[in-house]
């Protein structure tokens, strides 16, 4: 039964090896992965459409200060229209009947004064374009960290595979030695089976690690816009990136200067302030320079040509005197909301940076503890193995020492990877992840 199980495991590993060998391999550092992910991000493509929409709104606002020109023409059939000409007629008789009429009109208007609404609209649209761009930049930072997380998971899975493969090889050699010892009657069959069980457990852990690696690899492929069959080769120097000994105030100052979401809200506030001014201007009259040309033809009765005109038009909504300015109330409410949002975001940033700073420091300290534990586990295994070889330790003690050694060595690699990721999280909170 044991031989059959080992054969199945071996075939599984062989199949996995064939599958991996058929994949295209691509070596990527973390920075290269971030650049590729940003280049192919679907979220950033959506952000680009928002920038284009804001740009279109800006152009629409600019169009409001340009002159408008319109032309119209009408051809009408009249039903028994009564025509009473007040001018003297050269001959007596009844007035002619009007059966049709033709009108043509060209009019132009140039705004002169609109209470500042046009100017405020243009400036507000400019600010909203900048806010959209900054929101996109903020999304880039978030995407960079998401890719860092995926890269970290792939690294940890690949390192776990490496450690487990080394220990599986050692465990299989130990099984061979124990088989010979059992054949010679030196150890009991039960002790050999305990060693075989340990090997099987390592094989299962390796299968689990390979499954995690495959899932992490597919996730990375999708994030980077690569074919799903691409096998990403991780840069093992990734874990050497640890935080500098900067104070938490340094990262807080960096966040104030570099957080794109803070800057985006600042532009949104500027736009909202202009919205309040524009809403107030709605109660003011509008003045425009007007001009046009009119032509009319009523057969047998009237012909009008060369009726050009120019003048000044004034428009004022008298109902503003008793109606509430709901646009102003809405604009003021939006401005207050953005002010509160800005204050809340500042508090959240302070909390986030302090939390991420503590996590980064904690992650660095964990490395030293895990390295110490790994040294102890390795030494314990060496001592226990010597005792076992001299008949002073049981097979159970040896296997327990071996399991502790595997776990401790994996923990060291994971701790270093987590510390590198924690540092990048701190950079993200500070708004300088992509800058680094």
C-alpha cells in the first residue's frame, strides 16, 4: 500500500513538472512586476475614462463663453388669414388674401456679464480634471501594493516548496536507511513506519505548497496582464528590502506632502467653493451682446430683406426674489461634506501610518526571533540525531526534532517576506510607494 501511495505521489510530481516545463517562464523583479501591472491595469483604464469625462466637461464649460450662432427658417401655409394693411394703398379694393408665409432668421449672442458663472464653471472644471488625475495616481499606488502582496505570496510559496523539497529528499534517504536497519533487525518495524509517516506528511505539505504556488502564479499573471500559462520566476533578493530607521513623523510628513487622495480632495474642495460662488451668481442678471438678420416673405403682401439688427439683451428671473436658491444650498452642503471628508481622511491617514509603522517594526523584530528559533531547532535536530545514532534518543524524538526544524526554517523565510511587505505597506500609506 505504501509503495502504491509513493508511486501516485511521484506521478503527481512528474505531471506537475511536465506542466510547468510546458509553461513560458518569465523572470520579474518586484519593481518590474509593479510597472507591468500598472501598464495593464483595467482599473486605471477606467480611471482614464473618468479623466476624459472631466476634460469633456471642461470643454463644455469653456464653450459657454464663446458666441452662439443659430439659424432658422419656416415655410407656413395659412388658413383664411385676415390681413389688414394699415399703410395707404395705391388702389382701392379688398386686402389681398394671405395663403402662405416664409420666414428666415439668423441670430448671434455674445455673453458680456453672467455674474461670474461662466468663469467659475471653467475654473471648477479645471480643478475636477486635476482631481480625476490625482485619484488615478492614488489608484496606481493601491495597485502597486496589491501587486506587492501577490508577489510576496508567490515568493513565500516558492520558498516553502524549496525547503520542503530539500527536507523530503532527506526524509526519503532516512527511510531507505531505516529500511536497511529494519531488515537487519536493528530497529522495530513500528519505528520505520513512523519515519515513513513523517515522509508522507512532508509530501502532503509539499503538495499543498505547490497548489498555493500555482494559485498565486495565476493571480500574478492576471494582475500583470500576462497569459495564464506564464510561470513567473521570483527575484529572491526581494526579502532584502527592509525599512530604513526613519521616525513615524517622517512618514506622516511624507503622507501630507504626497498622498494623492488628500490632494484630490483639495481640488474637489476648490471646485466646490467655486460651485457655491456660481450658485450665488444665479440671482444676478445676465447681459449679452446680440445681433441678427431677419428675412420674411408673405406673397402679394409683404417682403422684408436686409433687416439686420444689433443690440444688448438683458435677462433676469424675477422669481429669484421669492424663490429659495436650492442650487446654492446644494453647493454649500457639498462643500461641507468635502470639508468633513478631508478631516476624516486626515485622521485615517494618521491612524494608518502609525499602525503600519508599528507593524513594520514588529515584522523586523519577528525575523530575529524566528532566526534564533531556527538556529535552536537546527541545533536540536543535530543533537537529537547524534543521540539517536548512539541509541540515546527515540525515533519519535528524532522525527519531532526534524518537523520542528522544517517549520522553523519556513518561518524565517516567511518572516523576512512579511517584513518586506510590511515596509511597502508603510510606503503606500505615506504615498511614496511608486516613488520608491
